[in-house]
């Protein structure tokens, strides 16, 4: 990798947790939130950072943004040690915390942006240009004078993204950027992020619980569990590594015995004329659909993607699969 | 349906802000000196305080009511003292104008500190709900950002009331004014405000360790100012000792006031201590600064 932008080398973070075990009695024990974590992200990459709750995702992000100081290892973002030069780094990064808005609740949206303008000392011309462009791309023109408290969740999220990008950061960290948004808002945010990444070359690191975020945006996924990197590679590889399955829901004209779809799929559930078939997530659904349509009286069908937890769980804790170690990293 | 349709009277024309004077270079240099950091801090403080003022002004009636309420409450505070003097002629040997001198100084100095840093007790809440982290990703000193948090102009109420009482005491107190005594009064105010500011910062620093300690902080700050509104002679000696040497609140008014009013110094301190208030203030601020840094460092290594 020639242009390494984020460099994480054997980083660890140990928390000391004190637990009350009785009156005035406390027990100390250490929790390794991040354990010898190493990875690099090149300039212009768009990486999904996923894992179960409490896996160490937000701890990693907090170390990368300079909020937390690592207990060990080496960390560099744009050549800067985040914890030692927090304010210098702040000019190079943009951060969006999905559930915590940084916008000013009672003031018109534009006021929050003016504050960013001055706090980040953005030159006037660049501020005006960035504001115009971002506001147009995220269709917030009509909302600039509306107090933030009156915005919908999706509008506020878009507003937060604009606020995080006004100073032209090289890297954007997004923590759950689509959580709680409706379908249209999600699509807008995703389209925007894709353009930001391809056209401006902004490096993007996002944590999410939404598999579609990853599917539509990230060429690369990192999975973390118990503070360790368990997978680093493309999403398709993740499906293979976990042998996760998609589900084809088939509505037949009448009740029939379980569909025989050959080795490609197996029926997992039958309920009247409706049948559920599981097939490997990495395979295309087309041949399976064609076969069923040809042999059975088909009314309707739909494909259900596995949710991200299922995919991760399948990868991290494979059932009866001892041949393949779960921590395999195909491309790392 | 994602977009709630907004009325058309607001256009998109606001997109381009009016030109700001003095474009500043935006590429920050390497490590910055202390002076530069302080300037950055002040700048960030004013920016954020300005946002809070404007936020408050969106609810004008509410602002007017809280401002009036603030004046009434601080006024009642003073009424207690008047009530006492309706029954007695002196309190611990101090006359009404003298006690008002103490009261006015303490209330005004505290009022200034309260206006400037009074909302630092929200730190614990900000840590608990996670919004403190959003301050750490901004290119400005955290102390300035949290200091300006919830900046409230209604706190001018206490300053107003304190300075009215102080003003009255200055004209009615029986003192042969010398230039030195006249000079000491503004020095006391400035040093007193600084000592209270240090107390606010130290209290906030303590919240990094104990996030529900906002009330402990209030006990020292609000408790401290109430205490100083009475002459030292009404308190026990050990208590006065504690307030002089442990938590040096005595230097806000008791010690220098003894010089101005020509009264015996508490704890028989030497005469020069009347002028030591600025020094005490500087030491307090330095210690509070160190406590703040230690607290912030602890937060950044534990994240809780």
C-alpha cells in the first residue's frame, strides 16, 4: 500500500473496571476493549467497521479521533498521533456520531454551520463553496433557516454530515449514519457518501448495523470481536467465511409438499402455500428462482438478506464447522 | 415522504454568508504555544457563548421570566441579612454597612465567576450521555468549550444585585478612604472572581472521577459565597482556618476587607496578607488548571 492514511499497529486499550462487591468493597479487574489491533487504511478507501455490541468498535473510533489515548501500540492518522495532537488532527477529520447531533437544537441550521466556519477557521470562499455544494447534494437548501429541533431525524442526520464536512476533512468517521432513517433518507445518505468517496477521494470509515450500508458502500469490511480483528476483506468473502445464508420466500398457488430444489437450497419452513428456502448468501438467486418457477405453480417470491448480526455470528461462531478456522482473513 | 414540505417564505438564498472580515489561514501549524492556546480558548469561548445567548433569545419570554426570577431569588438572599439586622445592631461585631461590604464583594465576585463558568457542573451529565466526546473532536481547547456550555445571561442578575449592595456599602460604611483602600476594592473583585473560577474548574475536574458530583461542586461554590456573606467572627476558629488555608475563600473578602474596614485580621494574619489575594488567585487558578488537565487525561485513558 503506497498511500497509507490510517495506520494502526498493535494498538491496545485496557480499561480498569471497578465493581462493587459489597459495602465499600470493590473488585478491580481489567477489560481489554481492544487487543493488539493492527490494520491500515489507504487514502480514498471506504471501509465498513462492524462487530457485535461491545466488540471494541467505538473504542477504536475514539482512539482514531484522539478522544481516547491507547494503552499501547502505535496509531497514526494523516501522520498525526491522534491522542497527542488532538486539536491539530481535528482539522483533518470529520466525525458524525449517529445518535448524537452536534447541531444547535434551538437555532436555525445555518447557525451551526457558521459556528463551524469560525471555529475551524475555514477561509470564506472555501466555506461558501463547500456549503453550497454539500447543501445541494443533501437537499437541505430549504431547511437552512429552520431550527434544528424542527427537523426530522433524516434531515438532522444529513445536517450533521454537512457540519462534519465543511472544513474539507481527509477522513470521515461515521458511527451508525443510517440508524433510524427511513428508506429514502438512507438512500440519500448512501448516494452522497458514495459520491464523496469517489469524487473527492475522502477516506470513509463507518460503523453500522445495516448490512445494506456495507453492501452498497464498502469495498472492504473489517470485523472486530472481543477487541480483535477477525476478518478484513471484501463483503463477499465475509459471506463465504461465515457460510451465511439468504432466504427465498416462495408463495405457491396451493399447499404442496416441500419444494425439491436440488443441492442448491433446502426448505427450512413450510406454512400453508408459503415456503422458506435457505441458500448460500454468496450464490446468485437466479438459477434457483428459474428452477422453482419452471417446476412449481409460483405466485410470488422474495429474497431476504441475512442481517449483519447473523452474518457476523455465522463467521465468528460457525456451527459444526471445525475444518475452517473462523478468523480466516482471505485478503488481509 | 422523507422531506416534510416546508413553507416557501424561506429561500435558499441564505446559503452564502455575508463575508467575514479577516480571512484566517486554516492550516494549523505544529504544536502551539500556551499563549496561542489561551487565545484559541477565548475565541472558542466567545463563539460558543454567543451561540448559547442566541439560543436563549429564541425563547424571549422564558428568558425575561428567568432573569426576573433570578433577581428576586438573589434579592431574597439579601433580605435574610436585612431581617437579621432588624433585630440586632451588629453581627459578630460588624455593622450593617460592613456586612454589606462583605456581601457585595462576595456576591459580585461569585456572580462574575458564575456567569463565566457557572455551567461547568454539566460536565458530569455530558460525560454520562456521551456528548462530551463531541467536544473532543473540535479544534478548540475543551476547557473553553465546556466553560461556555449553557452560557446564561440570566446570571447577570446576581452581579447586578451584588454590585448594588456593594455600592451602597461603599458610600455608607464608616471608613477613612485612602488611595490604597480604594485600589484594593477592584483588586478584591478581580481576585475573588478568579478564586471562584478556579473553584468551578476544580469542581468540574473532580467530575471526571465522580460523574455525579455536581452537587459536591455546588456545595463549595454556592456554599462558599453564602459563607463569605457573613463576618468571619461569627464562625468557629477551625472553620475559618479551613476556609483560609485549605480552601482559600477567605482571600475573596474576609482578609482584604479587614484592611479596608480597619478590623482585626482573621486568625491574626499579618497585614500584608490583605494584598496577597491576587497571588492566592493565581495559585488557585494554576492548581485548578493542573487538576483539570489531570482529570481530562484520566478521562481520555478510561473513557468513562
